[in-house]
C-alpha cells in the first residue's frame, strides 16, 4: 500500500552527558574512539589501509589504528591524495592545495605508519559515471573527490590490502567545529558568554569577523537577506548553477524551491541556528552503505569509517556544545583528544580545509 519511513535510532541531544571536567571528556572521547577503531580492525591480519588527510578526521582514525596495532607489530598504510606532478596552480583562499606535507608530518610521528602519496593524472570526474551508477546504484556525490578515492582504492588493491579505514563523518562527531554555538547563545539570551566567545575567536584568529556575524545573526534572518549579504561580502551569487554542474535547462523546468523544501535542502547554505539539528541532518542525508558495498564490489576493498560508529556518534552528539567551541577555539575536543598523536602544525589548521571541489548533478 506504499512506503513508510521512520527512524529506528534517535541520538540524545547535547548536554545529556555531563562529566566532572574537561579532562574527563577527553579521556572518554579517546576511549570511544579507540573502541570504534578496534572494532574496524577485525580481519586486518596485521596490515590495514587508511585515508590520511591534513585535517583531523581521517588522521584521528589512522593514528589511533597505528597506536592500537603497534603492540602486536601491525602497521598502517596511509594514503594521501596530492596534486599531480608539475601542478603549480593557486589554491583558493584559506585552503590547502597540497595536503602531503602535513599528512607526512603526522605519519612520521608513528613508526608503524607507511605513508603513500597518491597523485592522480588528468582524469575527468565524468569518466566512470556508468560504472559508478552500476556499482553504487545511486548518483555519486562529490565526483571530483571520487577520482582520488578510486586511485586510493586501486593502489590498496594492488598492495593486496583488503580493509581501508576512513573518517568520513568526523566533521559531525569528533572534529565538529561547534560554530553553531554562537547562534545558540544568541537565541538563548546568553549575551555575555556570546560576546566573550566572539572576542576570543577574533583574538585567536580562529574566525574572521564576517564569518562570525554569519554564524551568529543570519540563522535568525530571512533567507533572502542571507543571500544578499553573502553576495555583498563574498561576491558569491547563491545560484545552484554557480557551484555545481547541474544542467541549467533541466533546472529551469523544475520547481527548485519546492523540491528543496521537500527534501530539507537549502541551496544558499544559510548557517544553522542549532548544531544538533544540523549534525543529525548531515548524518541522515547519506547512507554510506551504498558506497561501502560499491567499493567492495568494484575494488574488493572493505571501507570502514570509525567516525560513524553508532556508539561513538551517540557519545559525541551528547556532549555539551562548549566541548567543541569555547574560549575562542573551534574543534576544541578534537584538538585536545589528538594532542598526543598529531604534530603541532597539524593542530593549527583549524581554518583550513583541503581544496576539493564539489560537483552536484541531476539524473
């Protein structure tokens, strides 16, 4: 008679878990992270592959796996995507164009990590669309990223590595930035705390003034005001054709606004006023099972993401928001948890992300 969809799991909201002090949160996070990584090492037989970027997500998994496997002589083969040889193009503002050096510095801290840099050739993101449609049974998000993911999978297969660890959901769990706390403080009337955090963010250079205003005020203003302000401040026209490869004629024939509302999408990417709602939406938006099964079928690689572990996710979502943003420090929890396994320069890249390009398309 039809299809009915309902959630079988509902995580507890922020603040539902209270521990005695900050150190207790760090100890608990390390415990849950190690447990999640251990669970994904089953069948590794002493060697496991892992993604390793210049950030926190995959690095948290790869380095924890190295620490867990070290006593038994196990090792981690860590793969980092780098620009093709001879590429000297500029990186976008506040982005890292080559993640290789920072990833190498992380790998060097762990004697049982073998670091492998993967440089893809001039391969089009559209080259394998038919094969991907067959393997994943759905359109692939972030086609440009998938080029280097395929290269890593092929290299792992050539090395007879059957398990590759990732940190795809790290941004919503361990390394969540906490920036939605600014809007939450404004909405709850904690103005003194809000002013203190804003001042500290500027003093630490952990957020620029326009970004701070965007995250604090614009979640409460109409979407059209956000789009207008974004265009003035950044010169960006929030039209989906400006940041995606969607067919313009196809888009013109669709009621984009209604379709977006129906699916809970905001093409203008207005900041959220509630961090828990945002993180829950992202976690529910993509079922990684399609990708994991497709990669297993296409390359014989069992891809496993410790940062999307159910118990680990429940723990991270239940923490008070000030564990992620406090004293002008974004990603506060990740920085403290990983302080013993990432080099100092790696922990300073709060404001930087890799320069991967997103391509969306309609089918």
